[in-house]
């Protein structure tokens, strides 16, 4: 057949074949790795304009016994592709809620929020609302401390379904942040319909905010947009004091990046 012919041609390329085999191996090893406790949540601090920690973003790490630390940039897309992101994402939500419940008894951490990244596949999952509710109930975590991060592109699928799920979760007190903001295509009218609490300025705009007037203008525009929609803003990828000062002068009040802390075990 035509399809078999195409595959046959593809497999004459040894580099492609090697990549395909690596993908298959990683898919299998991920399933084993979750059972074996190889996944851990790291946290990166989110600080206010005084540099005080106000919360953390949970960032998933895979400590592979042979391959070493595998980046989420490598395994999340594979997990999305195979559907394994559903059990993996459920584990992340459970772990995050357990951490929140533990923080509630810690005077230094009881007011922190914990942000969790949701994948596109999780958002389309029919029982997402139930999964989050169960993780919250089982741990006793305060829903208002849980923040779910979504990207603009994820919201483009089945807008009505997404909004109804977000509303059900927001009703429970869960907050939503729009991740990597500025890299997608959000219209103002559309943003207004979503129960959002926060925008996160993508780190590509933060990187050159001192040198590139276009990036500075984008950061300023996002801050104005957020103010008019009554949303908070986190500047992502802040690596220097100069970036921090510039963004603070623009009115930004929350920051995340290597300047304040790298992701570390929670
Ligand atoms: P993200 O959600 O945009 O997360 C921020 C990424 O920026 C993290 O990479 C973080 O380590 C990195 N970062 C933070 N501060 C700085 C900085 O100052 N400079 C630079 N250059 N980078 C900085 P990480 O941990 O490798 O995660 C990559 C992506 O993997 C995340 O991007 C997110 O999309 C995804 N991811 C991570 N954990 C999860 C998860 O539990 N579930 C899902 N669905 N996706 C996840
Ligand atoms: Ca994120
Ligand atoms: Ca981001
Ligand atoms: Ca630029």
C-alpha cells in the first residue's frame, strides 16, 4: 500500500529509525518509571516585587536510572502522544495537592499557591473536573491555593467545553493562569470569557526587555491588558536584576526565573 511504502522509505534513514526506537523505548520506560517512583516534582519560586516568595510552580522531572535526568521538553510531548500524560498528569495533581496540604501546617508556606501545568490532552479529558476534585478531597488541600496553567493554543480546541470545565473548577476555588502569554493568538473578547486569574509573560519577551523596544512594548501591553481585565501578571524567565527592575517599573508585581531561584526538589 501507499502508507507501507512511505514507512519503508522512512526506515531507510538510520537517524529517523533511531529516533523512532528511542521514542518507543521512552514510552515503555515512562510507564515503568511512574510505578517505580522515578518521577518527582520540583518547584520554582514565584516572588513578589519585594522578592518575597508567594508560591511555586510545580515542574515535573524524570530521574531515569540509566539516562539520567530527562527533560520534560523531551518526555511531555511523548506522553501526550501516547495518552500516558493522563495517568502522569493525575499523579502530578495528587502530588501537588499533597504538598499544598502539608504547606497548610507550615507558617512560612501556608499562604503559597502551587501552580500545576495542564497538558492539552488533560484539558480535553472528560473527567478532568472529577480528577481535580478527587485530588483536592483526598489530600484536604485548599482549592484556592491550587493554580492550573494552560497555554493559549490549548484553549483553541473546543472552546465551549474548555470554558465549562474551567468554570466548574473555578467554582471550587481553583485559579487559572495563561502560560507563555504573548506567543499565541488570544483576542481580548475571548480572554474576557475565560475565568482566568493570571497571565504569565513568556520568557522570550523578558529576555530582551532591556534591549529590544518591541519586547518592552509587548511586556507593557500585556501588563495594561491584564490590568484592564483585573488579572495578575507573572513575568517568566527573569534572570537578571536589571530585568527585574525594568519589569517592576512597568508595574509587574510577580516574577519567576533563575534570578530568584532555579527549580529544586519541593
Ligand atoms: P513552562 O511551563 O513554561 O515552565 C517554565 C520553564 O522555564 C521550566 O522549564 C523552567 O525550568 C524554565 N525556566 C524558569 N526560569 C527560567 C529562567 O530564568 N531562564 C530560562 N532560560 N528558563 C527558565 P522545564 O522545567 O524544563 O519545563 C519545560 C516545560 O515542560 C514547561 O514549560 C511545561 O510546559 C512542561 N512541564 C513541566 N512540568 C510539567 C507537568 O507537570 N505537566 C505538563 N503537562 N507539562 C509540564
Ligand atoms: Ca508553566
Ligand atoms: Ca511558561
Ligand atoms: Ca526579541
